[in-house]
C-alpha cells in the first residue's frame, strides 16, 4: 500500500516538474529580412525567466550612460541606424551624447558593437504622469554592421487602421516573450550580467487585472503577465526593451515596449507595455526622415547646379 502511495506521489511530482521544465523551440524562417537570429529560441517554463542563449535575440540593445557605462534601459534594433526604446528612459537625458548603445552580445560587459547617439526622438505627446505614448527612437551616430553574427533587425507590426480601430493587437491570451538585462527581483539594484528571457501572456484590456494597474489608454497600451499568481514579469532595467510575438510567418515581431508596472511579478498586477502597432506611422516617419532630407536636398541641389552650368 505504501509503495502504491509513493508511486502516485512520484507521478504527481513528475507531472509538476514536466509542467515547469518542458520547453518550446521557436525556429524562424532563415530567409527572413527581420525577426530571425542565428540560433533558435528555446524557452522553458521556468518561473521567473531564464538566461537567453547566445545569438538568439540579435536585436537586443543595452542603453548605457556615457559617464558611467552603466546599463539603465533596453531597446531593439529597427534599422542599421535606429534603436526603439521607451520615452521614460530618455526624456531626462540632456544631450544625445549622454547615452551609448551596445548590441550584438548577451553579455552585458563584453562583445558586440558600440555606437554613440546623435539624436533622440521622444514621442511629442509622451506623458510622464501616466506613461501614455511611452516610446522613443535613438538615431545612431554611425550605422551598425548588420553583417556581423549576432546582430539582427526585429520585425515591426504591419497592421491596418481598421484592425487597430476594432481589435486589440496583439489579441488577448497569446504567449509573448520579454527580454532584457533588468534586475531579477523587486528592490534589487544589480542588473543581470547576461540577457534574460521570460514568457508572459497578453491580457484583455477589459480584464480586472488591467484595471488593477490602472491602464490609461488601451489604444496605445496593453497589459501582459502571468495571472493571477504573477511570478513572471519585467522589472527595473528592462524598460524600453521589446515584448515579442512569434508570428505565423515564423519571425519575431515586436508588439510591445516595456513601460511601467506596479512592482515586479506581483500576483494580480501585470506589466504595462506600449502598443507598438499604434505607432507604425510615427516610427516610419522618424526612420525615413534622413532619406527624405537627402532627397529634398538633392532635388534642390541639382537644379541649382544646372543653372550655374
């Protein structure tokens, strides 16, 4: 009888272990122009997240104070010259030269490429009181070498205005992946030296959980976490980093920017993320601004030269 009881207990414990240690492998499309790194992403169901594998998230960026070289926020590579991040990370920086960007390595202290910042574009309607429009773009002083192993572009949403007007994007109850070098427990002052990853779920904006965190604007913000128990979340130092979805096209698309939360990984309190799809036009305008300036300058310069000749 005792053996049977022990056998049942062992089976039960094995089931629990399997639940938390089983893994999911995401193999992206090798010919994709964005959202695909060298190595497949493998995410295990381990509470609180886990260390990321090398060359898995090639668009991950670390924002550092130039004066101290200390990491303060995350970001993502959206072009060879632009980094997407959160406005609350950059709005207090007095000069673009106050920040450097590190990319191409999961190790916070070695490897990769380093770039100075020449321009900071904070969203003009960002509100520090409620984190509405919490989005910013950094213009790098020189382009990244995207041919280097471990450096890739993340895909951005391409969602119609009608979908955005009538549906949530991303929709609720989807698995999403957050990455960052943030602290691993609330109140800690020590960021992770290695990039970490965690799987959370998108939450409907009408949910009581979103109401708990006082979501202000569901058209530009959304909630994500593991409710009701918490245990998985982003934290200080992860701000500005990407929240990703693996699409049906087998690429990683950035649907969110880590914005704000009530503590870290608390039960009933999900994190709040900037809804990237709501800013498609704004992002495109910023990224393409340099090209437009060149075209306008060229259009003026050529007729002027012809007049002289």
